């Protein structure tokens, strides 16, 4: 019997054609949790985007489900613990997405220090009445060149950021769960304890996943160490205590904050909106690019098919699941 697979978002035709060679495919576009609870019992596999929440209450109703293929590098929208308990394999994507996100992180950093977003709003509002207005009012603009850049999280995205920042004439400091000799050799990055990275860096870039250990890793105490510095977040909104962050900006302690992510998304109103000079804010789209999206489509399909073939893909998130349900038990192809 052919596997039955649900796709919960709009996917390009070529990867769908590849998937249809091996499975019966049904699109359920951006369903509610209640709809997922009703439908997931019908499927052997599902491909989901970051916009699709997949909590325990859905997983517990998915009697046939063998694999959840995330169309993203992050997987905090999935209850991985619940999936593991039920022997469901959870996979993620990487590669081109990492390059797109790293490029965006550098863009956010440049926009923050050089006040590019603010300058765009300034000129559109008709405030450019003379060169004197600009040269007298924009004196806090700084270059990225010559700065010490601290990166928290040295996975694929962190390494891609480090390469780009090194090319811009910066010194790279980093903290990660483990040392990364390859990037140390490649760009001269220096591994340091987390607090030391915060103390010594001029710019700190967050490239960490959302886990219980990283929740509010930037809190009020650590924001004290960032006084007079810049913070950039392309990881997850939960990495930063936003109330403490706003307070640090209002008190003039943090020079600036650029982020693509928020604690609660989507955002309609936020205290950060009031701080145009000190912030650059974007709507969680660092990974959006034509190249990255196409690559992610094919990777998500490839990961799902690999599990259904009884293979263990490198991108498996919950590797302990193989002890609960062997690859041979989920094999359908």
C-alpha cells in the first residue's frame, strides 16, 4: 500500500511531483489544531511549515503517523517529546537555508549600525531639508568593520555568519554547546564562555535554536553585560526577555537591537516600534529567498521519503526515536 502524506502549506510543483511518485499526497493548507486533530489519523507522513503548529494533542491522535518533516531549520512548532514517545521521526532542513539566514543576519547588522532602515523612513517622511540635518543628527552611525562580533550558536548558520563577518574585517568570538575547531581554523574564531563573549563583543548575534536551555538566554542580568553594545537576533524570539530588552533600550544601555523574530508572533503592536533609531525589525522571514525555498521543498520531501524507506537521515531531530521504533518498523517503501 502506498503511503499517504499530508502537506500543510503551498509547495512548488516539482518537489510535489517527486513526492507523488512514491506516495498519495493531499494538501491541507494551514489547518487549525482542531482540524489537524480530526485529520492526522489518516496519514503516514506529514510535511509542515513553521506556520503549522503540531502540538501533543495532534500527535496523540495521529495513529498512523511515522514521520513529521519540517520545512524549516527550526522545529519548536512541533512537540518533539510527544513525537518521540510515539515513535514518530521528526526531521528538519539545512544547507541553502543557512546561507540565506546568515546573509540576512549580516544585513540586519549593517542596517542597525548604519541606520539604513531609519534613513529610509527619514527621507520618505520628507525630513531631509538639508545636508546639515543629516550630518548633525546622524553622528552615532558606526561601521561593522573593526568590531568584535560575538556569535551565540555555532551551527551551520553561525558558521555562515562567521565567514561573512570575517570577510568584513571583524574579529569573531563565539559560544556554543561545544567547540568548533573547523571554524576556529577557518576564520580564527575564538571560543569563550557565554558571559565573556557578551563582555568582550561590540556586536552579539544570536543564532541559537529554541530549547528549554536557551529560553531567555538573554535576560536582564546578561543585558547588563551588553551595555553600550548591539544585539542581533535571527534565532528565535524566546531567546530574549523582551521586557528586559525594552527596558535596556529605554534606559540607553543597549545601543541597538535588530531582530527577525519575536516572543509572540505575528506582531501587530510592540513597544519596540517606538524606538526607530535603536531598532531594525523584520517579520520572521530571514530564510525567505527563491533559492532557499526551492531547496527546502526538495529537502523536506527527501527527508520524509528517507524515513519511509527505513533510513535514518542526517537531519533527524530526535535521534533517540530509533530506540523506540526502529527504522525497519516505519519502512513503507
